[in-house]
């Protein structure tokens, strides 16, 4: 298995062919009961099809398959960590805090890629979680000093406000109910939430997928916007003081694929090329970017939304 963490356009993944979805049966004029296929839960209350797919995927992998999460190669680190780095740097800047100040829960964290990133960034109190017990076993072997536990992101087994910060990367769009996943993050985070997910918009329309397939199971690529995040947050937190922001960016695994081709796999050259592509492209394209870096801070001293800080239009 290579670095195909995800098939959505915000990660380093190889794209897969759009799955064939059978066309709906022609109407006969009769009223049919809706058939719910994607939202069935298994005996543990996990979304059945996605759970089976990820258990299979992680179960078929070896520790070595995940070595790139700690690969110090700058090109790999840049392509893998660029978005989470932007989110975390902005969070620390907004809250005038340090990494060591935060008790963190990662949901949909798989074998612990974000956990490794956070540990290397200076975070000391980290819990990685995923609904796949196979992933959690690998995470424990990869990072024995980091706590890893099985959690369903739609029903987090934690008290309200038990963690300071809850983070997700490329996970919510695998849930049958992505907004519920965000609601759960908001519930168990006492101070902040960071979500790295696909963003709606022009680039997503051109380069993104609508559906993706994991071990034969399909999921919808749910895309966020700052306005949607604001509505979800306000519905839950009501008039509590809160800062909501999307450090929107542009990011695509095809940049990696292209760089690999052009540089014939020479990692030093790839690093330079990838860096230049994002340096030139990002400032131009971030505003219409396909990567959502949603940040919610429960803090009365920070202005309410990013838009409140922006100068009024002339
Ligand atoms: C695309 S992978 C991303 C893994 C990791 N966050 C990363 O970026 O490397 C999606 C992850 O979400 C997990 N997942 C999917 N549905 C979940 C659920 N309901 N609860 C918890 N984890 C879930 C999968 O097992 C998988 O590890």
C-alpha cells in the first residue's frame, strides 16, 4: 500500500475510477418504500459498510506500509503535512498558546499519521482514535507512547468537554452523517476543533470526485464551507462566544503524481517543485481552494468569525 490515505482530492491519494452506480428503476407509478443501504449499523453501532471496508484495508496492510507517516523526506512531509500544519499554526496563533498546552483527541485518525505529526510538533497529550480496531492495533505498534483507542466518530465515547482540542483529517466525509461527526467533535472539545476536509467550490468541481470507493464500498465526498460550519456551530453552541474560520487552501495529490513524473522520483527535486507549485499557485487559488481547514475556537476574546475581521467592502 502506498500513500493513498484517501481518494478525495485534498490528500496525497491516487484517484480511482468513479464507481458505477446502477441507474434507478423506471417508475411504474407504484409507491415504493425507500431502501436505505448505506446507513446500516453493525452490532457495535458502527456504519456497517465503511467499517467493513476499513477493517479489511488496514487488516491487509503491514507496518511498513505506513512508514511514510514518519518519513523525514521533505517532499513527503510537505505534501502530507502542509494542510494540518496550516491549521495548527493558525490555531496556536489565534489562541496565543503552545502545543504543550493542549489535550488532543484525533477522530478518524487511522494508524496515527496526525498523531505522529502532532507529537513532532510538540504536542504531549495526544489520543488517536479510529473505528477500525485493525488501524488502532497498527497505530499502537507504530507509536507505542501515544494512546490509541477505538471510537466511532459519530458517537464519541467521551464526556462533554473532555478534551481541549478535537482534530479530524479526511475522516468526516467517510461518515454517513458528517455533520453529526462535527457535532460530536464540538461536544467533546472544551476549547477548539480543527477539521481538514474537502471544500466546496470551483476547484473541487473541476478536480474533485463526487463519490469515492474504499475496498469496494462507496462514500459521498461531503464538502464544507465556512458558512456551513458556522451554521452547524451556531445550531449547537447557540449564543456562546466562538470564533469560526476556514483557512481555505488549494491542495491536490496530482501535484505529487506530476512532480514524481517530472523529477523521475528524485525527492530533492520533487520537494523544490512541489514547494514552488504551492508557493505560486496557493496565493492565487486559495480563495477558491478545494481544501477546507475549518477552525472553531470557543473563546470570548477572539472575534466571532473571520469575516468580522475583514475590512468592509468599499
Ligand atoms: C481516509 S482515512 C484518513 C486517515 C487519517 N485521518 C489520515 O489522514 O491519514 C479515513 C479514516 O476514517 C476512519 N473512519 C471512517 N468512518 C469512521 C467512523 N464512523 N468513526 C471513526 N473512524 C472512521 C477510517 O477507518 C479511516 O482510518
